[in-house]
C-alpha cells in the first residue's frame, strides 16, 4: 500500500483523532498509509500546545505518540528497526521546489502549505486533502503552471 502525505488541516484532524471529523473517518483501515510532512506536524504540535479541553489533551498525547513512532528502534528486542511512522523533512530538494513556488505570483497558500506542497512534489507522493473550493482552486492553479502534485480528495462532511 503506497504512502500518502497529509496536508496541514488534514494533519491537524488526524492528530485530533475525533471520529466525527472528516479525515479520521476517511482513514479507517488506511492509517498505515499516512506519512506526515515535518512542517505540518510542527504546526499541529504548536496548535496542540494551545488547544484546551479534551481535544488539546488528546492532540498533545498523539503528538508524543507520533514522535515516538518516528524513532528507529535499535533495541535487540524490537520487532523491527524501521520506524512505524514516516515524517518527511523540509530539506534542500524541498527548498528548491519551495523557491519555485514562491516565485509564482498570487498563490493562495500559507507558508506551511507551501512547504507541504514542496515536499509532496519532491517525494512524488500524493497528498490527501479535504475537498474544499479553496483547495480545488489552489491545486488547479498549481496544475496550470506545471507544478504537479497528485491528490486524493476526501469529501468534507
């Protein structure tokens, strides 16, 4: 099963884990496919630190779980030395794609969204995005200028 990269909002919903949110329902039975972009995970971790109530507690716990799942197990008792969760960094190659994106006028995406898009392009990994008019418009705009990123759309509920 191929990995799929979550967008910024999608990372927040996945970490929240509330079954009433769009993304957790869409990922039932597919959670092993999830890869995360480091900038989106950092944004979600920052959000988790300021979130209140049960949602905040749940998100902070999930951030720690995900960070733990990203560690390579080097114990001789570990079942595998591979990490259980993939987090993709914003590295030199991503920076080149990011600079190309930054040179395009009128792109309606936040700094973190641009970083995630750059990672998806460099890794040739599909994004899983919640289908909104804004997301559709952004992806159409990027496609029209040759910035190719495949998307698996999730209907918003």
